[in-house]
């Protein structure tokens, strides 16, 4: 049985300390149950164009859909953006990749869904425990899941290379996960510019703060203090069950 839920949300995006351009984009619409973080691929042409194209497409979705209808619309829009970016790369960028990661959370009632490509992440804080719901699309995780390296070796390595992105290949492949939503949960969507600067425990501590705006502000300030090597995007959302 589903219960009506309203959402509190807060978000920030920042260029960071070392980059000249913010290639991240984000969008939140708690009213329809949609939250998005997109990270334009660094080192490629027009990463900011790619991430903004994702946000532009998803921000135009109607708000009356059921969860399954919203999921289908998000999937369709991301495929359309993938085709747009592939065409843009061929016609304006000499065939160089124009791409972006994406992590998109959808929620209706007590059910949530996440679609993603790349290494932008969705976390859920529940009863003091921070869980990463998404799985990074990078060579290290791929090798680990194929049993070609040990977990110890995977944990000792880091990579900025991603194996999936919107605009990265002709055919977009999105991963999807379904999860339950409890009134005491707090969700965090972020680009890698955040979790490369803060530990899981630090993110968990900030997510315990009652004010979501203060939570986002605290995480952003700490990442900037530590040098913010990449753009930083943070979306935090928390459900409240209506009585």
C-alpha cells in the first residue's frame, strides 16, 4: 500500500577550485518526483552543452504521470538526447565525443527508481547507514564484477574513466534500480566532484542535519576547502509522509 509523500529538497552546483567552466547541470522537481544530476565529460568538447541538454529535456516532462509512465518518459528523453549529442559531435566537433554522465531519481509514494549512466551517484541514508544505490560505470568496477581483479585491488585504485555516458555510444544503455522509500530516508545525488573530496562518513554526517540547505552548504564548503579538483553538484532530498 502506498502513502502520499511530500518532499523537501535542496541543491547546489559549483565550478570548483581548479576548473574554469562548470560542466555539471542539475534539476529538481519534488512536485513530480524527479531529481537529476548530469556531469559533462571532462576533457571532451562541450561537456557543459551535453549536461545542459539532459536537464533541458527532463525539465519539460509533465507532472501527472504514474511512476511507470514517468520512467518511460525519462528513458525516452535520454535516448533522444543521446542521439542529439551524437549528431552534434559529428556536425560541430569533428566526431569528438560530446557526452555526460547522468543520475536520475524518480519517486512516487513509497517507491523510488534510479536510472543512470557513468559515475554520478545516488546514495540513501537510512537509520544512520549510508548506502550507494548506483554502481559506477568505470573499468575498475567492470573488472571487479567480471572477477578479473580482487576487491582489495579495486579499492586501492581510482579512475576518472567511465564506460557509459549519454552521448558516449550510438546506443545508450542505462542501468536501473528500484528501491523502497521510508519517511526517515535522506537521498543524495551527486557528481564525482563531491565524493572524491568527502568520505562516506562525512557525507553521512552532513545528511543527518535537519536543514537540507545547511546539509548541502556544509558538503559544498568542505569540498571547496579541500581543493575541489572537479565541478561539484549536490542534490539532497528527504520525504515526509503526510498524516
